[in-house]
């Protein structure tokens, strides 16, 4: 701030003060993510500050950490399968909700979005209780079924959002010109809803990939996912070894953020 | 809170070859939408309705801490937590944590939301994305980040010791302070999103009008900006409140076993003590708390909405 500007008659001191406040609040919001980056490159053997030097040893160690690698494999298998399943289940539901008139539509729609209103700890308990006798605990099937409920609302919401911004005249025209339902869907509807489907799919992927509570309840002992492994590790020690892994998880989330932002806008998708 | 947008395809469809479309799809309509809905309904039945229903049924059984469950229909599991001062304490602590986190979260999110709602900068989109993006990062990772910042050898304590301001490290983790700080940050993106959506009637023109009619900066804020952003603030508070009272990861990690809230208690009863009916009853209590708050919220918004 230069002297000259300070004495300008219309200078309003509240403005830069507000700017600084917003900047500090952004810093607070990003603090845990930024600190993980710093720690992951610090050569300190045990967690301490300030960093003593730059190193890549934590990253080089990762491939040898079998618990993390196993967790990563489990989480990837689960997240990819969950994404495919909820897209297959959720996109048709969104089509039905938008393109057809039927009774109790509002009820059906709230039903499909309601899993997000139920605390995940409650859902997780219900799942472990039900899946235990069915021999589904500590299995891929158990974790995947568990993740369907909490990811399907995202897919339905983003697909509905894409459907809502288009009118149905193209589809009607194609139909009148003799196209069958499947052709209409593949050639007209699918391109229209593509942004919503992509956004919903990657959100479903990351929600499942990062989910910890349901995975912890359903498969802690037998088939721990990556978030569960990290949780266990961090519970015992908050040292730097897990920082490198955290950075990789943050980068995966960042990729998802970029895809969603490009496809339909982050704010719209997560409203 | 999330299911607010309504679809009006009928109105959009009006005029756009409506009659032809209806005739073309007419009789197949019913079969088609059912075929589209049923797989999804089945999926949600298996992964959502059955587990919840089974859990509610379980809460009426009788359990012993060693994992033996007596199939019966009793209210014992509800009487036990309601008559034991310890569980009143836990419920009260949970509630208190929700209120504290909700209030603090609003305090730190409001300026950011206000900034984003008003900004005309070309970086607005990017700044908006940065504010919301942490939503899609792992809660475990973000909590770990806070452990690094707040821990005994963490950033805060090392800095303060380095500057000679303290001799012994401050206790910022393994207690409610750490959990509160972590949760406030973790729920900030939710609060910002909810506020911006709730700022509907807030516009720079109104503020300018008030200013040109002679209102001071403070008056513009207290008489125009704040009242118009109140619905957004209220929504954000309730959202953060319900999220905090049910959250598990952060109280578990940053609380380090010394912070007991309903969620950690449910976990301990389930995996540690294997008292499933009791854990189920605690979950039902949490759900009822949840439902009550959402009902109150809907009453309130109706009143405000006029």
C-alpha cells in the first residue's frame, strides 16, 4: 500500500482489510492440505518443524509399504465397480424422473436422494448388522453394496441437472422420424446428459474411494480399504510416512475436481 | 437439504411437439418408466432400506456385552442409555459440539461466501472451485493434516516454542479443542455452498441503493446485507450442525479416545463391546435427533419464507 493511495480521499480501509480476512480464511481452509505437501517432502525422520531438508524418500518408500499397496488395490477395485453399478442404476432413474410423468414422483426423487441425509455411521452400523449373518462382511460385495447407497444420489442429481437444462423436442423429433427408443437414447439423450453422467461418475468414484466409515464397519479386519489403512496408521502415529500417500490421495481428488468443473461446474454438481 | 430442486418437464415439454410425443410414447410410457426405476429401487432397497430396517429391529433386542443377542422385543436398550448419566453426558457433549462447530463454521465461512457471492473478478470461478474442492478430498487425509498442525510436535507448537512464547506444548489434540478446530475447517465448504445458495435476494444493487440513500457502511451491513443473508446463514448452521453430530473420523482421530460423542460410542459398542442392540439403539437416538432438527428447520424456513 503506497503512501499516495492511503491519502486518496475515496480510499476505504475496509476493503483491503476484508481482502486480507478472506485470504486468511482461505489459508485456514487449505491449511491441512498444504501442510501435508510440506511434510511429505521434509527429510525430518520424525514429525517436527521446521523441515530440515528436501527429500523424496517418503514417496520412494510407498511401493514397499504392502499395507498401503493392498489398501490401494482394494479401494480401486471397489471404487471402479461402485461407479459402474451406480451409473447403470442411477442414470435410468434420472431419465424416469425427468422424462416421464407418474404418481409419487416427488416421493421417489426424495427417496433416491435421502441416503445423503442419513449419518454414515448409522448406515454403516445397519450394514454390518445385516451383512454379518449374510456372510457379506469382509467381502468386496459387502463394501460395494454399502457404497451404492451413498454414491447413487450424486449420479442422479448430476444427471437430472443435465436433463433439466435441455428440452425434449429433439427426442420427440427423432421418435417421429422413426427412431427406436434405444437409438433415441444413444444418439440424442446420451450426448445431452453426458456432462452430468461424467460428473456423477467421477464424484461417485471419489466418494467411494475416500469413504472410510462404512468400509471400517463392514470390512475392517478382513479387507481394509486404503482410507481404513490410513486411519489405522494415523491412529497410532502421525509421522511423515503417511504424508506422501496423503499427497497422492489429494492429487486424485484434484483430478476429480478438474473433471467435474470442466463437465458441469463444481458448484452446480455438489449443490 | 439436498433434495430441493423440482423438475417440471411437463412445462418444458409444452408446445414442443407435445401431442406427438405423448401419442408416440403413450401406452409404453408406464412400462418404460417402471423398467427405468426398478433396478435403482432394488439397489437402494438392498444397500439402504434393508440395513436401516434391520438396525431398527435390532435396537429392540437384548444384548450382552460379550456379543450374545437375545431375539426379543424390549425397550431395555433405550431405557439403559436414557437412564444412565454417562450417555446423557455423551449426548449433551455431541449436541454442544454440533452447536459450537456450527457457530464457528458460520463465522469463518460467512466472509468467504459473501466475497464469492459479490465478486466480479475473472478469478471468481477458480476461487469458488478452490473453496468447494476440499469437499471431495478424504476426511481422513484432512484430519491427518490437522494432527500435523496441532500435534505436540506440530506446526503450531513448534512455531510458538521457536518464538519462545511457550515452554510446554499446548494441548491441542486428543481433546475437544482439536476436534472442534478440525471439524470447523472440514465443514467450511458445505457452509459456503449452503450460504451462497441461500443468498438469493442479496444483490450489490440493493446495497448500493441503501448507500446512495445515505446509509453508512455499517448500516448497509446490519440493515440490508445481514438480514438478506440470514436464510443462507441458518441453512448453513443447521447443515453443519447435523453433519458434526454424526461425524466419526475426526472425533476418533483428533479426539484420540478422550472425546466421546454418539458416533464414537456407536463404534465402540459395535466393534469393541459387540453390544449390537445397544449400538443400534444409540443410532436410532441419533436419527431421531436428526429428524427433529430437520423438522424444526423446515418449520423455520417456512416462517422466514413467509
